[in-house]
C-alpha cells in the first residue's frame, strides 16, 4: 500500500469516526427518555425504542472500536495487514470496509465460528453438560 492510499483510508476512517460518535450521541439521547406520567402504551413503545437504541449503541460502539483500532494501525504503519495471519488485506475490501482488521479468509473463518457458537456448537456444549450432569 502506498502512503497516498494509506492517507486516503485514514481520512475515510476519521470521517467515519465522526459519524459514529454523532450517531452514538443521538441514540444515547433516546436512552434518557423520561417516562413519568405516560400511559402504558406509550411506555411500551418507548421501551421498544429504548431497546432498539441500546442495540444500535452497542453495534455502533463495536464499529467505533474497530475504526479506532484501524486508526492506531495507520499511525503505527501496519494498517492493511490482517491482525490474524498478517497477510495484506485486499484493497477492494478496505475500500468497502476501511476498518476491516481481518483478511477475507480469516473473517469468514471467524464468522463461521460465531455462527456455529450461536447454534449447533452452543447446543452441543449444553448437551455435553447435561450428559455429564446425568
Ligand atoms: Zn488473515
């Protein structure tokens, strides 16, 4: 990756960072809704909105920490390398997701593991625990 390319990514990352911080503040504002004296339906609605806001803040914070990590990598001059295997992440991938920390191979592996943990693996683990308990 050339210095010019890295600077372009740095700019994109900083722009994204500002956006994320703004969005997090906007959603966090929804978390502080005062519910005194409202009728129950309004309360349920605002609870749903608050749940959505919580999820949004969690998700945005996760992206923000990825963006911060990428900016750190830029300043250390290691931006664009997969944190797992050290191979260069393809430019096309970085252009889509400038805060990508893994190459596509490692990313797919992680996603498969996460998906497995969410379903079969979690089930299998519980099954094992039950069997041991019995
Ligand atoms: Zn990798």
